[in-house]
C-alpha cells in the first residue's frame, strides 16, 4: 500500500452478513468514516489559539465505526486531509460517513463533500453548497432573512473601520463569521459602545483571518434544536414511526443556561469544552421545560432554518429569544458534533431514548437512501431521484475534449 495513505482498517473481518434493518440495504457496505482527528490533523501555523477545537476524538471515530459494524457493514477510517483522494482510490468505499471539518479555506466543511461528489462516492448528511453556506454565519443569516425567518439584526465587517449601520442597537455580539465550538467567543464578545466594538472586530479579523459578524445581542433563553429527517425519511428509515407527516422527527428541546457559567450569558469556547460536573459549566436542560406555543415554534423554526439552506437528514439549530421573547435563529450546524454523551445532538437523542447506534445508523441509512442504496418500503413510489453513482477511479486514462 502507498505509504502516503494513512488509514486504520477496521479490526472486524469482512462479512457478507446482511444488515439487520428494514428496509434493507441490498448488501453489506464498506463504509469509510472520514474525519479530522484531534492531535493528528495538522493545524495551520498562523491559526488562533483555539484552532482545531472542532476536530473529533479518536474514540468518537471508533464508536461510530462500531455502531456501523454492529449492523453488518465493514468500516475504515480515513483522515480528512490531502491524502484523501489516494485513500479513496485504494479503499473504494460504498459510502462515506462524513464528519470532516476541513482545515483551510472559506468553505472547508464543504471540501470533502465536494471531493466525494467529484469521485461520485455517496456520503451522509448535507451536500457541498449547504455545508459551505452553513459554515458562513453571515451568508446563512442573509438567506434566513430573505426567507422571512427571524434572526438578530447584523452587519459583517471585513475591516474594523467600516461605518456602523444606524439600525443596529447596543449591546452587540461579535463573532468570527465562520467558526464553531464557540471559537473566538468569550466575555469580550458582548460590547456596549462603539470603541470596544471596533477593538473586538479588529481582534477577530486579525486572529481568525476572516470577517467579523456583528449582531444585536439576544438576552433571552437559549435553545439548541436537533433536526432529523427529510420529506421521504419514513420510506427508508428502519424506524418510520418516529417521523411526523412532514418527514421530520421532533426531539426534545435542549436549553443551555449559561447565566452562571465560565462566560455568563454566552455559550462560548471555554463553556463548550467543560463537562457536566466541572466547575462553571453551563446548565444543560433536556428535555427543557418549554410551554406551548413556544415549544412548537422552536421546532418549526429549526426545521424551516434547515430547509432554507437545503440541509439534508441531520442538523442542529441554535436559537435564542430576543428581549421580547421572540425566538431568533443564531446558526445551524450541518455537521453537528457526534461525541457520545457529550455533543448536544447525542445528549438530545439520548434524552429521547435513542442509543448511540440508532443515531449513527439513522444518519447512515438516510444518507444511503439518497443514492438508491436502500430499497424503499413502497418500492413503486419515487423518492429524491439520485442515481446510483459508479466509483470513478482516479488517474485512469481520461479522454480530454478541446
Ligand atoms: N446574537 C447573539 N446574542 C447573544 N448571544 C449570542 C449571539 N450569538 C451567539 N451568541 C452566544 O454565543 C454562542 C456561540 O455562538 P454560535 O453562533 O452558536 O457559534 P458556534 O458555532 O461557536 O456555536 C451561542 O450559543 C450564544 O450563547
Ligand atoms: Mg452554536
């Protein structure tokens, strides 16, 4: 094997045992789990102190592999780095379970999906354009605003001395436009006057090498809402009854109360690295105590936010109430963290009595169904028409047109 290919083959022996789900995959698959691993993926030299915070732990990858193998498939881990094309050519997976955060560039979360589409290899969750948009919080908010969905008033700054829009009111909140895991967010993110606003904008631009997103500060309760499903999810899912008529499952709501946390009022980077039981950890309440009609409006808003950017199968939407108690969209995570017992999506699904295996397999089978890899329950009806891709081997003799 080429030495440049770093891969960890599953210890499970190859098996033709058909998976246990119904509707069934036609045969067992070779599934590649693609991710950036903490401590293994090389970080950019000029990155901020919290660079790489979104990368996965090795144990998480192994748990995902075990969950997939438990249903009869074989798995292989492939690091999401520049060796990926060679590894794909060598391994030839039937489908990829994508967790890749990417390393460089303004659309880094979309790079692996883009490569997989180039090679016509099926993969899970959202596609290229959606992952690129979701990584860019300003672009996402522009789309939501265009669709009439509520989100805090905002302005993006490419430089610290741009004129401030008159319609923005203090206090304001400043964040890097394209990060996650609370990166670049701490007590200094809330500003009450223009001088500190400009200092903080400059700090974000210099440290994160990207625009600063300035929003009105939302002082109300904070929720994160897990979204799972698709209009035709029940036709392909092993658990069709979990989906409502619109094709989406309603998980319980998770409330994050950061009022007495390490960064009071902000679920920022330090708060996101703490575990339950640590000092100054925010309170995570799931199921959150939310009365109607707020509970339904949070669920519906999250699904609308997900659909507005054509997200597929799974996401997590962060929402806060404004000073009048109106839910406002903050951001959407189309590649939500998957650390068992820790990541918000997993905590929410576990509170809904899903085990880890069920979460992983649901994402895998919803993804696979988009490529015709699973026969629908009602074989004659048509789902999202996506052809079964053939693997296009790399570096084969290709004919060029002028
Ligand atoms: N406009 C805002 N008003 C109040 N708090 C905010 C605002 N935007 C972000 N926050 C706080 O910062 C946290 C992280 O922001 P978010 O946009 O969700 O970034 P990340 O991708 O890092 O999770 C939120 O969970 C919330 O506590
Ligand atoms: Mg968030």
